[in-house]
C-alpha cells in the first residue's frame, strides 16, 4: 500500500485578508473557505493537508524548515515575500520534496516588481492567475508525483 502524502500549504502576508478587500483581484472567498477547499481536495486525493498562513517571514522560514522532516511536498503562496525573500528561497532549497508555487493573480501581468519571484527559482511547478482553483490544481499536481 502506498503511504499517504503529507502536504504543507503555506500562505504568506496579507492572505488572511482574502475575501475582505480587493475582490476584483483576489476574489470574494475567505482564507477559511480556501482552507476548507484544500482540506476537502486533500481528502479526495488521500493526502494529509496542513494549511498555514503567517504574516511573519521568520515563521514562514521555520514552517519550511519543520517540513523538511514532516512533509512530502510544499505548496506555497509566499505573497509579497515571493518578490523579496532570499531567506524563504534558502529554506526551500533545503527541502528536498516537490514544491509548487501558487499565485492567485497573474503576477506576470501586474506591476514590474511582481514579475520576479525568488520562490520560482526553487519551485518545481508554478501556477498563477487561476484564482483559488490554482491551489486545487497544485494539490492535483502533488498527487501525480511518486
Ligand atoms: O496573486 C497572489 O497570490 C499574490 O501572491 C498575492 C500577494 C501579492 O503581493 C503577490 O504579488 C501576488 C498579496 C496577498 C494579499 O492578499 C490580499 C487579499 C485580499 C485583500 C488584500 C490582500
């Protein structure tokens, strides 16, 4: 029997505001709705989903470090830190499992400063511009890894 995969879904700063501001960019569903969608998809895929959000760069780094021993894959939307954080990139580079980067909006079509992502330098797969469905696609992608 194959082992159930443990997947960490990590969300960066301000994503706790989902559904409360800027619905034209990020939609009207909340972070709680997103967590529920991901946990349900995980159940359907026989995977354990650990869902986290933090506004703190150091907490995100610590969660990635913890995942080295506990998770088979990381799905990460580092939000604003995607464009600035060498520390998050360094932590991801210490993780040997599969990494999917997700962005709700299409960062390639927004301001110049959003077009570069440090996380993309490590990510095995990148999904952007698909709204919250991007997370579901990311879980699906995780399922396809052996
Ligand atoms: O499109 C994405 O998922 C982003 O990672 C979201 C980040 C942004 O800095 C990235 O460039 C692209 C911002 C997250 C803030 O989320 C909010 C959601 C609702 C209301 C206010 C902020």
